[in-house]
C-alpha cells in the first residue's frame, strides 16, 4: 500500500525537511491512493521521523483517488481528488510513502487557508530555513521552491477549490527568507495597502554580496548576505530578534558582517522585534525606509488601519508568546 501525504501533513513534512537528508525521488504517480488507508499499515515511525504527528488530535492528511476509499478512522483526514495532476506533483519519501510536492502542497493549503495565512505558509516553502525537531535554531537549507515555480505549477492545474486564491497569493510570496520574522517584516513593508502593507518596493532577502578587500578585513569571508536588501538604493534592513544574538561570538559576527556591508557602500538600518511588534513604531520605520528608497509613502486606502490590524493578526505579531522569534 502506498500512502500519499497531502495538505497540512505534506506542509509539516516540508517544514521539517532538511536538504541534508537523502534527496527525495520523483514518482510517476498521477493521483491519490487507490486503496483504503489502514491504521495497521501506516508507517508511524517514518512519519514521526519526518515531523508529521499521528494522533486523533493531529490526524494524517491523505490524498485518495476515489470517494469510496475514505476511512472513518480518527487518525486520518481524507481528501479526494480524481483529477490527473501535472508531472512531478509527488515525491517518494520511503517505500510506501509519498508526499505532495511543495507546489501542490501550496495549492492544497489554498483550499482552506485564508489569503494572508497562505502568504505566510507559501513564503515558508520558499524560504531557506527548516524547523528541525530538537534543534535550537533554524537550520539552513536550499529553498524548496520559488514563487515563479509555484505560479507555473498552478497554471498547469485544472480548476479546483482555492485555485484562484492560490494564484493571487503566489504574486506576493516572499522568497529566500532565513527566518519567519524576515518573511513577516517583508510582507508588512511590501504588501499593497489593501492587504495591510505599506506598498514599498519588494526587497531581496539574503542575496549574496561579494566582498572586496577592505570589507574582508572586517569580515573574513568572500561574501555575506544582508537580511532585506534594496539593491538600487544600496539599503539593508537588518532584523534583530531578542533571542537571535545570544553570546558574544554571535554578536561580534553580526557586527563584523554589518561593518563589511558598510565597507561595500551599503547603508545598514537595524530594526528590532520590539519595533516590528508595535504598529505605530513600525509605521515610522516604514516611512523612514520609504524616504531612503526615494519613495513617497502615502496612505491612500481609507481602510488601511483595519487592513493593517488584520494583517498583523494573521502574522501573529501581537501575541506575547511569539516575541523574540527569528
């Protein structure tokens, strides 16, 4: 029997997936399971290793090829799709276990997730970090996909629930973020005002900057990466979370990297979690960034304050438990 992870379970797999693990193999599978899922046959150990919980409170989301294959077991959440999927829609994790590709996972999440939450989840799929269980930090990895690859994949999908929302969201996804807060900060600054953002030009996240001889004296590496970078204005917005610079060594490394960027003629503008968490303070930060970019920031949308509050709620910025996360 071959189980096909989909929707939230597929997202959890990709959230924890590290490219340091064995590369996944593409499969020619064109749809969901063709057998009724069995509790006894479910590879729970493999799923747990992949970061996918198995319990009635956290049921495993499976894709089925036919309505008659639905299981009533409370550890399964079954989704039925009889349509044929584009090539490379599924990847094999292990014998008997297949997962929706990152692009298909994004389309599946769009069936139930609201637009702003979809932006957050999709941007994580395009990020260069993982949430590896047992790790104290955010291990780096190559991005699982890109906004362009998602858009191209969605164009190949037949009409399905949430497809229009997915296509709309794909145009605003953030790519190459190294932390959840980089995604949130980029969305806050660059989303149009109708979605609660400031409508500023979209920055590059963590682009590789080649360092010259003077910069290497401060930071002995060939390259370094600014957090949020506007290349035309040579402006780097550096995010500092309250728990992201523990230890003198890490702090010294960050300061050396910023000195190197300044040696390359890049202006470094720091911003803290406290500034991002305070809507009025971030408003001031956005206006400062706009001025440095040579952009006139005008709040034209009469519903901007309500839209801003909705966006911040979707990004969980006002929840105390979130404070300090990268």
